[in-house]
C-alpha cells in the first residue's frame, strides 16, 4: 500500500485550497492508495473549507486526518473529512462563532445576502459535525459554540464527542512519501 502523507499547516483560503487539491492530485498520479492528512490550522474561509471537505470525500482512496497540534474553526470541517481521525495527546480543537471581514460600504441587499449566507454556512457546519459524529456517546453543542461561546475540545473530550477515533502521536515513517501545503 502506497501511503502518502500530506502536512497541511496554514490557513484555509483560496491559495491553500488550490495547493491541497493539486497535492492530492499529484499523490494520486504517483500511485497513492491512501492519504494521511496531518493538519495544523487556525481555520479560514468557509467556502474553501466546505470545498476541501467535499473534495476529500470524493477522492477514490481512503483519507485519514490527524491533528498535529491545533485544529480550529473551519479547520474542524477539513479535519472531519477523514475516514479515520486521530489527534496528538497534546492537541486541541477550537469551535468559535463565525465572523466576517467586510470591505468598503455595504448596501441593504448585500447585507441581507451576507446574513443569509452566514446562516447557511452555520447550518452546513452543524450538519457536517452531526453526520460525522453520529455514534458518539456525547454530543458537542456546535450551535452554541458557533453562535455564542467558543469551546476548546481536548483529545479525551474529542473521543467522547466522536471527533476522533484515537489519541496517537502517529509517527512519520522514514520511507513514506511526504508532501507539504502551507501558506
């Protein structure tokens, strides 16, 4: 089995989205039969996070995800695309309210559009977490974390919430094919 390891260390934006898709494509072209995506991200843009989630699920090979230290905000959606999800013992997940940066003046119509889009992103995010953690013994109150009060989840809690399947350092093999995507 040709396992390829991709280290994703940066924000989720147009550049890193394109780079991760390109890196996965190259790994497939080089015969990858399994991808391990090691993630350290403070999150980023909702549109690119949802895009990467759907892209990783569509790949014709298994993709596992691993929290290298911190997975925050939209990074949680990227992380949840993993078939098998693990985290280092000294890592964290952060769920917090969405925020947007608006540039320039905004008319009423555009503000209504932004509010509708924000609500839709919230519902998508909540649905993905729910779908990927169905069998969990405990439920993470995602809506509260995304609309009211940030919530830091440590690895043991992440196990109970179904965010991860195991706590593991996931050693990097010397002979493995490795890639890097960063800002």
